[in-house]
C-alpha cells in the first residue's frame, strides 16, 4: 500500500520523508525541544533567558549578555537526507551543517 504525505510526496518505508518534509509537524517539535534544551541549560547555570513569540509564532530566544546587551540563539534542524543537502553530505561529514550555516547567513 502506497502512502503519501500531506505535501503529496510519496512516503518511504523507512519513514525518512518526515525528517525532511517542510509540512511535517515533527520538524517543529524537534526545533522546540532543542530550543528548550538551550533555554534550560542557560537557566541551570544561572544565566537569565527569555523565549518570546515572534510574528510567525516561532519563539525568539535571548538572554542578557555583556553590558546587558542581549544575545540571541536560533536552532536550525538539517537532515543530511534532504535532496538539497545530499551533495554536501557526500563530500564531508559536516557538509550539510556547513551549507545550512551558509544559507542562514545569506538570509
């Protein structure tokens, strides 16, 4: 029996499509779990941090730093199995991560 995702792509037997689908709810869950982990770590070492929703509903995370200027962090989830990262993943172990950094900085 063939299955399709809500994005209308064919779902593979290994379930790898859900790792790369932009419409998969699991992407948002993974993002929030990692964001919460960073937030809890900062809190556990006594660094005050805050999470506030932005216009898109995602959380903007920040903490006060040097001279009370805030430091922000952003979590990027990259799948080495995504078609857009396969080429980079085949060249070096960190290829997909390096490409993601480049793309994020370009934005």
